[in-house]
């Protein structure tokens, strides 16, 4: 466990796995922490030096006042890589983590070896959707957003049958600060990577849940069609697909990374 620092923002990160192994950096979604990767940690850390972190506004990282931009989030990731002594990483990110990976592979291609982008999109309109969530968080607190968020993030069957796993993610969501949630939601609102991803050179795997209503299979298809060396895979489940379909997710990522 350690902290990187960028412009006064403290960024928590943690390393697991053999020191000499290639680095696999994992990036969480909006409203979760580095802990969301626990279902994959044992398998990934057998082959890789696994670098997990808490995005600004989440977990043990600082929550500076927003709005944040995708540039902030990408540059934070670079500061963490620097602090961890990793000049190149395989990247696996889910939702905001996937979108941060697209930004890094576009803007800092030498840092990304292979790219795994899960439950993501290049553009997330309408802005009113994000402004509404920001206003709710600021006026009423993060708790009000928890139930609708879990309903978007998991299928109804999973919510009914796997309450402990949903609670594990819900707890992380509830710990997100209002500043962190609002700042990151603004970054999503203002993101437009529709054209820029066409220049990505990294070999890319795009993973999506068949029932994801927010970052849909159609959005994943757009990434696959625009990133030159990309292929896609659809798994059974919704948005937090590494938790809802952990074995299939782990297998796809490990096969892709080789
Ligand atoms: O919250 C959602 O439903 C979708 C989402 C966008 C960015 C993220 O991390 O989650």
C-alpha cells in the first residue's frame, strides 16, 4: 500500500504478485474502489505484478473539488505508474476505468502494452443525465443514488441471488464522497473519444455484459469498430461484469494477455 501525489492530490495504490512480472494495472469504475477487482486478484497476481488504485474522489485517495476531466484521471494514472516504477503496463479498466484506458492508449501510447476495456463507451450523452445525478448527490447525498445504481449495475437475478456480492459493491459506492462522485460524473459528461480512439495502436479487448443498459453492447461495438486492432466479447451479466461473471471475465482477460 502506498500513495502517489499529483498537484497535491494523494492517490492510493497497491501492488500484488511477483516483482519481476509484467505489470497489469486495474482501474475501477465510478463509485467503486480498487477492491472491486478482488474476484480477479488471485488469478491475475499469479502471472502479473498487479497494480490497483483508487481514482481521485474514491476510497483512500483525496477528493479535491471538481469538476474533474478525463485528462485529470489519465494523468493521475500516469503519476501512479511513475510512483510504482512502471513505465509500461497492460491496462484493464471497467467503465470509467475503461474510458481512462482509452485516453491513455490514445495520448500516451508508449505506456500501454495491451488494453482491456470493459463496460465502456467513447461518449456518454445526454449531459442532463450526469447533471441530474450530480445535483441529486449534492442535494440529497450519495445514499439516494445507491439503489438505482445497483439496479443498473447488476441484473435482477444477480441482485436476488448474490446479495453479498452486491453488498460488497454497494458499500464501496456509499463510501464515495460527493465531491468525488460529482467530479467524476462531470468527466463522464464532458468526455468525447469518438474520433480520438481511431489512433489507438495497442491490441485491445472490449468486454461487455449482454444486459448492460448504460454502456451497452452497441457502445462496445462502436469501440471495436473504431479501435484498429480490437475484438469484442459479450458475457452474461450487466455492468460490473467482473463481479457478475467473474470466472468468464478472468479467463477472457488472461487468454488475451497471453
Ligand atoms: O453508472 C453507470 O451506470 C455507468 C457508468 C459510467 C461510468 C461508470 O463508471 O459507470
